[in-house]
């Protein structure tokens, strides 16, 4: 078997066998197949696509390119949650403690932010001392003992995905649906997930900007799950405006803490409860979404979720005094509230522009490895559909640099679009796709 023959076969639009896909992935990981051949193959996949069976075989080959975490001896069923990224998406920080507070153990490996899409690990590291680099044994022990883990991904999990993504990023092949789906699902399978809830974002602040593309990606990942004997549910959610009000690492952590203590923005709380309901059903803790919802609300409003979050932070080395006294968190040196320049109804609060403004301030990365400033970010005070009077607070900028503050302010003013006539609020969710 030769790599060039596999490239030609896919270039000509033909279906690859499982053996061919495994040969190609394993050869790439070993270094036997060079980057330029893998780049050519990725472009052929982008142009000609893959069948669901091919994409599943690719997913499993990438998952098995490294270590597979076996959680079956630790928990009866391992349920994972994945978001395709967004602006103000601090959902994991709230959903995992709620679900764990219901008695369903959840161990999740999360990533860092890139571009305007924030990373869960970056938010957690706004708490001094919080460890994100747990060993495999630490991960398993903590999951068994306290029923919740939230750490970074091990380099031993799905190494083929890391190598392939680095090539896709510089060869114009990132938008390939089979390559996106296999990237997400290979990491979830390698991390030991038996059941997965996918939060697939759509809108101007999402990778899938149209509902049609989001549905295609969601269906593909659900089908991969079915073909690989995993239970998968995908919810398609809105990312035309930020989720909640806070965008930026410490600011989002503070909003998550507020939500876990029974407050928080209404849209963010609702989003979390819907995802929890699906996770509890997939985890066999609830027989219906309504039952799952009731369990999640009890965990959140009764304090079980907050106790789990404190225990999580404490166990992973974080300073819990920051949770008990949030004034201890590092704050930006420049805080400016910008008021509405006119009266009217908000037609749009462009999520991508808000996210890019946060990156300008230093809350995100232009490339992997860039340092971030945990303290900076934005609080958006209004939602699409709100009636806003001239002079009311529109947004608040937290900055450590006056020039960056001015640039972010211009972007944020452009992100807000106005209407003289009432306009409807945006939906939180558009669809649910299950096998």
C-alpha cells in the first residue's frame, strides 16, 4: 500500500477502505508519510468529501493513534460535553458541577482559546493555583473520588488529530466537515466518552455561520457516534450575540460563579439547564428531558452544584478563597462604561465583533502559545430585541491599555446595530439532532 495511491483515489472522488485510512493515519503519526502528502490528501478530502463510514473510520483511526482512556472501571457511564466554540461560552464551568451535583460523574478534558473563541482552561486559570495538567492516574482517581474532573487534554490522546490540525491550519483545509467532525469525535472517544452531548454553535460568532452548515456538522457527528457505538445528541444553539453578558476570562469566571450561586444572566442559565437535561438522560440518571431539567434545577438552586464546583477547584489546587470572596480576583486597571448613543431597539450585537474586541484587549490569542491577560474583557449590558434609551449603559470595557481600550470601544459600538421598530429576541436553540 502506498500513500500516493490513497491520495489519488480520494482525488478522484472514490471511497477509501478502513485499511487504507488506518494505513494513512498510522503512517503519518509514525513519520513515514510526510506532511506534503498529508496536505494533498486533506485538500482532496476538502474538495471531494467523505462518506459517513469513511469519516467514522478516520475518527476511530485518529482516536486509536494514541492512548484510549478507559473509564468503564471508574464510572458506570462516561458522559462528555463538547462545544464548537463561541463568544461568552463559559457553559462547561456551570454544566459540569450541576450534572455532578445530580450524582452523574463527569470527567472532561478541555482546551485553550484561539482567536475570539475563549478556552475553558484559560478561564479556570484565572483562579490562582488551579492545575490543568493532571496525569492520567490523577484524572481517574479524582473522577472516582469526587465525581468531577476538568483538566487539559493529555498529549497521548489522539496525537494524529494534533498533527493533522496543525497542517489543516496552514493549508486552507480547516473548513472540511469530515475533518472537523473526526477531529472533535476522535478526542471525545479517546477520552473515554460513552455518550456525548454536542453544543453546535451557529451564527456570525460561530465556525458554522449558517444553520444549514451547523445541521450538516451535527448530523455527521451524531452518525459517527452511532457507527462507533456511542450515544450522541447534538443541540444547535445561537452564536449571533454573546452568551450571557461577560466576555473575557476572569469576567466569565465571575459570571459562572454568580450563576452557580443561583443568579446569572437568564439566557446563560437556561442554556446550561437544557444541556444538563440532555446529559442526565444520556447518563441514565433521568428518563425524560423534563425529569432531567427538574434534577438540574434542584442541583443548581439547592446548592449541590456550587459545592461540587468548590470541591473541584480545591482538589485541583485552586485557591477557593477567591470563590468565597470574588473581590480577590485580579481586575483591570481601566474600566469604562459606554452609554447608548441613541434610543431604539437592538437589532444586533455582533458576537464576532465582540469577541474580536476582547482579543484586542488581550483576552484571546492570535496564535497558539500567545500570553493572555485574564483580567481584561467586556460586559455587554443589553440583548437583541431590548429597548434601550439614550444614555443607558450599553457595555463596559475592562482594559489595561488605553490605546487598546479605544480600539475595542470602536469595535463594540459597530457591533451594536439599531432599529426604530421592535425586533424579536434571538432564539437560544434552533434544533436537536439525535440518532
